[in-house]
């Protein structure tokens, strides 16, 4: 294992803000660290795990958050409960964690949006699982909404969450959404570059939303968020989540702690960097 060498893995993984954010976190903590980007197709992950084991740790994005689990030695209890890993620490064992919940809660707090009431989550992939589990644990009335093509995966997640957490998690198709929504969460890639004019729901749905959070961060101000604001909703973009989950990963890797002021400044700086890269 190489000291203080870290990376983010995913596929495809072109432009990502992770190196900018993690390098800044190393600077704030006054720790020397290297952070790179590694593109690994799904079929290559079992073979490439030996290379990843030589790192001090790494972050994980689509499509590896669940695929990585059988290749690890141990899971943090929350990662085991959620069935999703976005951070690995290589020390005496290869242990998987999920810091997405930390980032999610940071994003809502940063934008002063409560996690309460009727919560609708669009999608049922790795990050949607995090949102759904956190919302249920917070006592929200949760609906997982997907397109018809995602029905089988949706039903499997609803059943899993019901068995693990109890209570009721509702299932719906996106085109059937009706009624008032306290918090709408986009956990799909709809609206991500280069398809920046796409929205996962109609303006009719948005007109009934009090708050909208979009996990997409490229672009930062998505068509969904623009339409939500035009319909009177409070909005939150994905940058605060990205910074929050990254900071939590550093706490796992080296025990670093960060002040709210440091993180708020990094969110602002990261947003400016993202806009600079997006417009160039």
C-alpha cells in the first residue's frame, strides 16, 4: 500500500470535481496527499482490485457502489445496511463505508431545506438508496418514483427497505406523480451534461413541490432547479453534497475534521471552479 495515495473510480468518469475538492481538503488539513481519477469498466473491477489495494483509500461512483462490496474484507454498519459503498479505507483490512448520507444531510442543511414530510425520490440506483434510507430513518413518508423500465429494480429496493427498516415505502411511476411534495429529490442522471435541457419531471409536478434537491452537479444549476425556482420551490444543488461526502471520507482516511466555515467556503469555491470548467 502506498502512503497517502487516493483516487476516485467509476465508469465513465470524465470531468469530475473530486480531485479539486479532495486536494483542497488535504491542504486545509495540512496533509500531503495525492488524488487521481481512475476509469474502470465494470467487467474489469475484479481484476483491477489489486491495483486499488495499493492505494491508501479511494472513492467510488457509478457504477461500482454495489459491485465493490464482494471484493472488500469488511463493511461499516451503515454501508452494510444501505448496501452501498462510496469510500474504501485500506489499512489492516479493506473496509467499505458510505459517506453519501453525510453529504446529503450537509447539502440540505447548507440550503436550509428540512428532511421531513412527503419525500419523493426519482430513481432507485446507488445514491437513491442513500436518500431513501435517510428519509425513512428521519420519519418521512417516502415514495420511490421511476420510469416503467426501472420497475423491477424499484420493487426490489422497496422490499429490501421494508424488511430492513419496517414501515411503508411507496412505489410510483414518475408520470403518475400527483399531490403535494415537501421534498423532491432527483437521484437520476437526467439533466446531466451534455443533455442539460432535460428534466426528469414536468412543470406540473414542480408546481406542487416545496423543495427540490438535484444530486446532479454538472451543470450545477440544472434545468430542473431552474424550473423548480420558477415554480416557487426552494432548491439545492449537488455541490454541497459532493463536498460533504468528501470531507467525511477524509475523516475516515486520516481523522481530519473540518469547520463549517471551511466547508462552506469550499462549497463556494468548488461551485466557481465547476462553472469555470463547464463554461470553458
